[in-house]
């Protein structure tokens, strides 16, 4: 796994699984989100692997770059941009990314 920082949205929320509320911001400022955002975690993970797209495995789930998810799943592009913006803001506030 590359260096970076994990961001957890709404840490006290018990209605959405923790892994679905997580994002990873690496030192290149790339944001990784759960592949399940696409609708099918397995299908998205296999497609990303086929495309040579970097992925992060964490606690049994796959996280993919928002740029790739937005391109491959246009219906999720707005959500990707929102998560991307907020994750980067939190990472900078935490001092994890300059």
C-alpha cells in the first residue's frame, strides 16, 4: 500500500458500515473510495485490475481511485468529486497531505 491517510466520514454513524464511509488519500493526492460505490465491488475490482488500475485492499474490501471510478461509472461521477474534495480537505487538515 502506498503512503497516505485514511479518512472516515461520520465515525459515529452505525447505519452505514465503516468501510463504506472510508476513503484513502495517498501522497500523490489521489483519493481511493470503496469499489462498491460502483454498484458491484467485485465487478469494479475486476475491471480495474484488467485496466491496470491501482487498487488498495483493506479489511476485505477494495478501494479504487475516484478518477477511474468517475470515468468508468459516470452516474457516480458527482459523488466521486464530492468525496474527493472532502477527503482531500480532511487529509490536509490532519496534516497527512501537504
